C-alpha cells in the first residue's frame, strides 16, 4: 500500500482546482462566482491558482455559492474538467435567479431565436 504525503500547499492547489472545475461546470466566470459568494473576482483567481490561504468562512461562502458540500471542494482526487456544453452554461447562469428574471431571460431568448429563424 502506497502512502502519499501532501506538502503544506497541496491542499490549496487541490481546493483551487476543485473551485475552478465546479465554477466552469456551472458555466460561470470568476466574476459570477465572486458575486454569488460575496467575494472579489481577483480573490477567486488567487484561490483557483492555489496561491491564497483562505478562511473556513470563505470556504463556506464558496461552497454555498456553488451549492456543493465543503468536503467536495477538499476531495484529494483532482477532478478532470470537461468543457461545459452551451446548455450547461445557460442553465448555470439562470438556475438560481428569481422566477421573474428567468421568465424575462426566457422571453428574450425566445425572441432572439424567432428573429434568427426568420432571417435567410
């Protein structure tokens, strides 16, 4: 049985990779995640690069924004990111918005698609 030991900064690299992968899975920019977590976009970038040591409160803010468990962010397996489909990106942008905003987005999208259909 092979036992591996983490260096003191591996946990931040693992966390950063996980945050980035979950963010991209939702189709969000760093700015979008930062807004949802109440953090600054450059701070999210530092976290994703594994260069920022964060508090438990910040970890909780990120996990709540991503709607995942904190333990998912600390999983030592490095998840492989698969590029999100456009559908995933669209759903990630609107799924947590209030119903009136979702309806507005739906109507705009419907109008755009209708206009595009009619063009040669």
